């Protein structure tokens, strides 16, 4: 394993996330660091879970997941994307998307195998690749001056491939940049996979949280990709129940079987009562999902406008819960220093984007703010940040 990298993650990842939470609590700050909503999901979902628990659904469900949820996942993938998956062999339920990602890496990556990742990256990717004995090959997403969105250079993606490359990890909609990969960008990734016989593992947990008429396109829908793609999603972001930790993996039977083989010795199974409630919601709560998407789009606009007034440069967000901001217009260069100062000086907590990079200088000047909060919470955060900026200047 890459011990220096694991140690660096501990230093710049776990410690900083824990520190931001602790500082937010100690200083009674508005916490825009953590990506969880402060409102609940649809009432029918919550009542369904309670009803199932009280009805006695409290023992181990089948290891692959309740058949009701596997069927519902299969139906929604077909309904939304035209992807047909056998719920018996090609859909597998996990304890959140994070467990699906971990099991996928441990199942598919051998010691010395290389995994291409787009940075900045969700922190579990680095950890699970290292735990599998793999080597990360980062391809950096950079801000386009014209559009303000983050994207990659196709030449850099191709240059990252070596004879040791095993798979490409793809996250779209992307945390933390908010990018939703376009069909053209996805085709660049798919072409590399096809040409070099690579597996793709996709993290699609924000699949329904896209804005301004953009649409999430699963990589598995592209020619030649269904047979080489493991797609991972979950209930937490879709239905605003992040603590439920119920996700699923879909893909061709051999790849799903590999994940299942590993995961039975990790978490084995997820909560059966919740699975039944989620199955019902996937089938019947489409209107709630759309209302939630539109509400989050409004919250994105609200926070983006407020942060701009407070002096931040706000980058384009096409999906997810997060806004990436540049602190250099405020006269600062290091996001870690600013993130540590904000709770005490401004009463607001954010996350330094530097912790999402291997090449940490790339994201040194960026802060990530979560906008999945009540409007009054966002307004209070903006008020505090504007007062802080006026005071520090």
C-alpha cells in the first residue's frame, strides 16, 4: 500500500473534515462544509421505513439486497436511461455508494494496477485504491476561462494510460466541482476504455441533481460501455436521507459478481426495512425528486449570488450540492488557512478543496460550500461572510 499517501490523506482529509465539523460546533458556525441537507425526504419514504420496522422487518435481508429494491432499481435504470439490468444477477445493494466503491476497488484492482481518477476527487477514491494496492493516475479537471466550468484535457486523459492501467473512476455529476460531463466528454472517456480494454466504475449519486436543463448521461449508455461499466448510486442524495446509507451497483454479471464476492465480507447486507421503503419511493416519488431538484437549483443561485457579493469568485455548478469558489479575489491564496479561520472569524464553515487533490497546488485557492440547506441558513452564512470580508479588509 502507498503508506505516504494514506498518511497524507489522514493529515489533509480526515483531520480537516473532522476539524471543520468540530470548529463549526464550537463556534456555533453555519456549517456549509458537510454535504447533507437540513430537511427530510418525502413523507411517504419516512413513513414506509417506520411501517416496515414496526411490521418486523428487522433481521438480515438477502445478501444481494431485497428483491423489491433490486427490481425497483432495474426499473428506474430502464425507465430513465434505457439500460436493462437483470435484477437477480446485475443489481446488487450495498451500504451506501461508498461501500459499493470500496468493494469495486477491492474486487477489481490488484497490487500495482493503475486507476485513472479525475481530480479533485471524492476522498474515498484515494483511500480505497490505496487499500487495494493500486496506484492513482490523476487527470485534473480545470476551470475553462470561457465557460467557468471544470473539465479535462482529452490529451491528458490519454497520456495517463499505461500498460498497468486497469480501470477509470468516473464521477458525474462531479463532487466537488459541480461539473456534469457532456456526451462529448463521456465519449472521450469511453473511447479510451474501448481502445485499451479498461473497466469503468462510475459514481452517479447525484444523478438526479442536475440544473439548467442539463441531463445526466450514464457512461454505460454509450456504445461498447455497458459490458465494461459498473455504475454506483444511492438513495441518500436523491431523497435527502444521507444517514440511510443504502446504495446499489449495476453492471454486467461478472463484474457485479466480483463486487458481491468482496462485499459479503465487508458489510454483507443493508437495512431491509429501508430497502423496502426506497423501492416504493423509486417507483412513486418522481415528482418529489423533480421538486427537490428545482429547489436545489434555486438554492445554488441564492448562495452563488450571495458569495459573489461577499467577494468570492464563484465557479459554474451544473449539478450536485456544492459550489466551488476562488478565494484569491479576497486577497488569500491558501484555502486550508482560510477554512480554518472562517469559523472563528466569520462564523461559517467550508471545506478547502485542496484535500480533494493529489496535486494539491491545483486546488490550493479553492473552497467548497454546500448549498443543500434552508434558505434562511444560506442567507445567514452570506451575511456573516460579507461582514467578515468587510472587517478583514
